C-alpha cells in the first residue's frame, strides 16, 4: 500500500473543508467579516463538523450559527 504524501487530504476531508468555505461565505453575507467568520468556524469546528455529517447545507449551518 502506497503512503500518502503529508500534504494530500482524503476526499472526505476536502469535502468538509470546501463545505466550511461555503459556510464562511454565508456568514459573511449575514454580516460577519471574513476574519470573524473564519475565527468562528475555527473555534466551533467540532460543531460545524457535526453539522456537516448531519447533512446540513452550508447555508443551513450558517443560519444556525447566526441564530
């Protein structure tokens, strides 16, 4: 079995990262700055990861986060 290079991420991890990038866009559209949105996602990454695996769309997760 070939080893992955350290910089390679699996498809699931890449999907989560891309999902978070979309969430960031909705948080910014809701009034946060880019820095605020990124900081919030970083601080609440476990919660956002749960939302990702629960099947929420990025828009739904952002709305929950802004509520």
